[in-house]
């Protein structure tokens, strides 16, 4: 055990199965604790992302969502439960994440991710997860990630199909706009 680890005794027990993994170990766990991820959306994609990142020990998680919990969300948006119907999603997310891992610093943003606030919110995060449910937000996430040179983890679901990718144009890869240059006409494709 390294003398200058940033992990306390509770964390060493909590992450024992990570720390015992060859080539992950203490160093990997320490790096997770020093890392930060911003989830845009606390819905069907943002919920499992944020919950697993919290459980795994990512030190700082940001969550952006302006919505309230609806009964129709709960079947897939695991951050929220039946008692949370009508609450702000960021509030029920706070409770869930804190219960999973109180060591995580959770920073919540209860406004829409917009051209006005997006750079300010996203600055300083290591990774952005695009868990948005509409095309304007999706293009905005792409553009902000590109401007700030932050990898953009993209996921989308429609019925029985899913897509996932990582865009890192600052590492010479394509971005979301390279794949889909033009947003679909409003109403042409379901959100
Ligand atoms: Zn591009």
C-alpha cells in the first residue's frame, strides 16, 4: 500500500475488488477518485451512467437535468423511484448517488443545458456523457465537448436499437457532426 494514497480506510474496503484487479490496482482507483465526469441528462442513459460511475469511485460527477420525475420515467430511469414522482430529477439523483457512494462529489445543475451556460458548466470535466433526449441538446453537447477538447461519450436508444460511441476530435477522430452533419428537420425523427 502506497503511503501517500488519497484513499481512506473506508474507500480501501469499498474498492477492494478493483484494487485487487491486476493492472488496475491502487493507482487505477486513485485516478478514478481524481477524475470527473459530466452527465447531460438524468434519464434513461444518464441514470445507469451516473450510478455506475459513482459506485466505481469517480471523484466528481456532474448532472444536468431540468425535469421532474414522471411515473413513466421509473421503468428505466433508475436514479428515481416511486416516492420521487414530482420531485426534481437532480434532487432524487442526489439521494440515490449519495446512498450508493457518499464519497462522490455530486454537482447538480437544474437548468436546461443551453448555449448560455454550457461552456461554464462543462469546463473542467474530464469526460462528457451525452444522455440527452433531443437533437438540439445533442449537437450542443458535441460542440461544447469539441471546443473544450473533452471526450464526448454518446449514447442513444430507439425502441430495440441502441448506439454508443466516443467522440474525441481533439485526438484526430470524428465528432458527432462529422457523422450526422445536419440535424433532422423538427418532427422528422423521434427524440
Ligand atoms: Zn466533426
